[in-house]
């Protein structure tokens, strides 16, 4: 069976389908509106697939803390002081067994709506990713939808112990929570928690600040952090068993992958125990880890059994720096070299809900500046590539939405509407009428590049050969601004060259003898190659003794295909 390269389209249902053009700063759901799962119609999913996506990551599916009251649906309200924004963070899970009511058209039937969304997504040849948030939960976690026989997190805890392997939470015994933030919010009485529980970002005292994950509490996987980090894994901790049950619950809903939030804050021993058990029942399901410490990469791959890890501190940070003129393009080679053989286990991206938008004032200020980075990120290896909804149109993320503030990110905390997505959807028509010419042009570039991921076997399955070592001091090649590499599969060769400079350049690329030997390439004086980005023919040489010459526009690239 032909191997497919994973291309992930991350989107927030809360925002995707919201057509309100007049959202108010810090507005509630009645004022600002909210997208629904039903907005992912057959046509919407076809359009996402047309972009080149293979998977849709629906962010914010599981019920989380919110300032919107759903008491009439037997959902206990959350105290507003411990909810970030009017909508709340999708990463402050309130009920692991339920769907967030905000995104349901029929709130009592919200689980059926989700099941229909999964089936609809699958019917369009796309796969479904949802978040698994294992490290922390909302401060007022309470599952009203848990299956019969399931004991709620914390229900059997002995809160007189700061740490016990039998507890689901960590406690500050005999001490009330004294948060260093507004503990009242819009409520008549301040939030009360006694005894205080440890905060989600490993804060083991009763005084979390506004800069902490104050809206969450840390889950206990058997590590006594306050006393040297000793582990108690025998017998299996209660939290392990409960979290495995949650994974199996969602796997049974036919989701295809879990994006595991802050996976490295959960001991690798849990993953080593849980993932094989899930895969024993659902062998095709994937686990993607948000891990930021390169020293732990192999641990979470080989011991933890993760399929893919975020390549944030490596490729993302480097490409961002190169795009913003802070670093040389030659540094890209150091990224994959530092991985020493686990390159195929990394997930590439230039945007997600945590990062600033490329087009924002905080990043590049111009989405076209990152086109070379897009080409590199998507085409340099066989690993998954992810984009964030609106990235393909140059969404700026410069709104002042509410809790999120004007930070260059699209809010995950507020009820809001995303301008480029709203205009692209155009009430479900997806006809492009409301998009600017610049947005249409950028979209065409993204569609072309992302479609190559599975349209070319050399990208989805082929070998990779970095050409930079032969061009660091090349004639007519600036290694600070240009990057070049080869991809090959069977009798097809791709020569990929990008230009991070704003000015067009005439480049001469050295292809060393080692590349010809390693990839078994013929040497040809005059070769007709097609540029897959522009569908134009170029006459170039393919020789170890003579550079391959071509012109590349500013903030652009070439993907030359040779039929050998």
C-alpha cells in the first residue's frame, strides 16, 4: 500500500463557522456567536481536502470550563474567576467524557453530533484528530457524562496528603487557595477551594499567579515532585487507569489520532503502559506528542511509543528565525542533523494555536515572507506537516478579542470570528468572492505546495539529500538566504531550492559527486525539468562538474522535477 504523508489542518470549531462580523471585545456567546460542529459540511470538508489535507485536527471538542451557563442542560456552571476568557480554554477540561456544548447545534444530542462529524469527515477521505489533555483539568472538574461504573477524578482522594499514589490530584493540606489574581470575577462571591490543589504547570503551593495555568489543577501520575520526584508506579496509579479508560472511550468513537497536550509533563512510564494497550485494540490510531525538550525526544518515541513529536524548538524556531532575518538558512541543515535519525518522527509546522501568526506584527508581518519556510517545512521529509486554519490566507491574528489580547495569535479563550475564514466560507458557498487577490494568491501557493506532499512520491516516500555542505561557499549561492536539497523516489528526482531574500536571485547550485553516487543519478548536460510550483519547463544541467543554474523570485522557491 502506498505510503501517505500526513497533512494536518488544525481548526477550532468554535471559531471556524462563526459568521459574526461585529464581535465585541470580551463579548459573550449571545453577543459574539459561536461556530458549531455542523459548520463542517460536506462542502467545507471537500474544500479542506482540496487544500491537500489528509487529517483534520478539531481543537476544543471535549467539554471544558466556560463562563457560559448550561445549567438547564444539567451541566454545572464554572466560577468565572477560574475561567480564562468568556469561552474558556479548551485545555481546561471539565468533563473528559463529554462534548463541549458551545459547538453543538443540539446540545442534548451533542455526542451524536460529534459522531456524525467523525463519520462525515471520514466520508470525505479525511481522518480525525482530537486533543487528549492528560496533565491537568479544570479546577472544578466534574463529569456528568461519565459511563456507568466510572469513578470521577478525585472522588476517592484523601486530601489530607500532599501526595499519595492513590490520589488523582496533589494537595496543599489544611490551606485555602489564595490565587494571586482576581478570585471573584463577575461572581457575587470569590472562588473557594479548600484544601488548595496544585496548579497545572507544576505549581505546588496555594498562591498561583495570573502567569500560571491558574485555571487548572495538576493530575497525579505517581510522581512525588515535592520530595525529590520519587515514583510510585506499583500498584498502577489510579490516574493511569482512569486516563486509559478515557483514551479507549474516544478511540471507540472512531477518532484516528490523539494530539497529546504537554505530553512531556506526564511520566513516560504512563505512555509506555497506555499507548500499547490502546493500539492493541485500535492498531491504526496515532499518538502525536507536544514535547519541547530535545533531550526527551527518544525517550517519548522509543519508550513512550509516540508516533510523532512536535518539531518546535528545532525546525519551527529555526525557520522562524531565518524568515525574520535572525539566522542563516544554513542553520536548517543543523536542525535535521541534530535529530540523528529520528527525523521521520517529527511533526513540522509554522503556525498552531500556541504560536503567533506569520502575518502578525510579532512574526513576519507579511505572509509571503514565509513561503520559502513553507516549502522547506512541507517538502524536506516524509513526516507530517500541519497548518493552522487561516494560515493559508495570511490571517494576521492582530485582533483584540478579549482575554487573549492583541498578541498576534488567534484566540482560544474568547468567542470570536476569524476574518479570512469567515470570508472564505462566505456563508458556506466557498466561492472566493470575499477574498482579496492577495489572499487568493497565497492560498494558491499553499494548495500547490501541500498538494505536492501526496502528489509526488518523492515527497511522501522518497530519500532526502541536503545540498548545503556543497554550497556554503558556492559561486552565486548565498547560504544565508538560500537553501537547497534533493528528494528522490525510483526514477523521479526533485531539486528544491528556496530563496528567503526579498530580491530575485540567479543561483548556481553545486550537486556533489556523492549525491550522484548515493541517489544513483545520471549526469546529463541538458535536462528538461518542470517546476511543479509554476508548471513551467526549464532547461538545466544535472552534472557533478557544473552548477545547476536558475532564477528564483524573492520569497519563493523552485521544485524542479526530473524524470530519470
